[in-house]
C-alpha cells in the first residue's frame, strides 16, 4: 500500500471502464481515500463544491460511444463549469479519445491531467493522482510526442530560458501548473493585465499557439510548477 497517498481524497465520476476496472476499490487498495463515486455529472460537479476532494477523476467516453457514461464533450463542459466556479480541485481525465484538439481543449478548460486508458491500471492511476497533488501536470505521451515532432524552439534549453526575463520564467512556471492569469496575478502580486502581457511574450518567444502548448513547452524545458500552487 502506498502510505504517502493515505491522506489524498478523491472523487470519481465513474464510467463503464472505471466500473469494469473496479477503479474505486483499486484506489482504496492503493491507500487513496475515495470520498464519492457517482455516474451523475451534475451530482459530481456539485459535490466538488460542497465537499471538495484534492483530485477529481473523470472516466469519459468518446461522443459516439457514450450511450452509457459521461461523453468527452460533457467532460469538457464539466471542466468549463468547474473553472467558472473556481473550484480548487485537480481534474484528471481517463479516456480512449486520442484526438490532440480534444485533449488540448480539456487542458485549456482546466484539466490537470489526461491519461489514455489502454493498458492503464489502478496503480498507475494512483501514481498519477499523487503526481497531481504534488502540483505536476500529466500530458498523454502521444501529445508530448506530437509536440516534439514539431519543435518550436531550435536553441538549447539553457539558451531558451536565458532569453526569458525573470518574471517571464515565473509566469511560465505557473502556466505549467495550470494556473489562469487571475491566479498568477494573485500569487505574484501584479496586475492581471501585466500577466497577460507576459503570457503574450511567452507565446512569441516559445512559439506556442495556445496555453496548452505553452505548458507543453514548459514541460520540455524542465520548468516545474511553483511549490505554492
């Protein structure tokens, strides 16, 4: 049993895969405290506000396969609503959907992690939960690979980071941790419009087209989320 995970509280939006895997019981066996399990999207979302866990695990299906369970589109809408409510919960999606544009949209709407279910076991999910609690973001290997195949930066890592100002590096670290501009402004005690200006410069300097790509660039450069996030 993973004793370092004993205090982690998790809520699960269960779908057919999670039920088949016995995910809730499997996580309990890994020392994770499963506070709630439901298949109702609305109940799940409301519970995140009334009794927030540290991590919310969402088992989502492709839109054409979601006769039973939560569809990926419903999952994106749930992420969007959770972000609007400013819920302080790490959101982890488990899915077979591999379309990069869908995955990027999930991260843009506030996901902290996205894992492909193929070959995935409860031990790997428990490890992912622990990583999210430490402030890490989990991108699918395939998404990272696609990004590497079209590298935006040709300079060595050290040169890329040296091209950033100290404040830009600080902002990039918060972006890597999934923080939005308002949260970054609060942590750094600067104006939100100043954060927007830094993010714009980071897009230009790192060749990113959206916030998910920017977080991927940070991952490639070895930038870690700040400990206070």
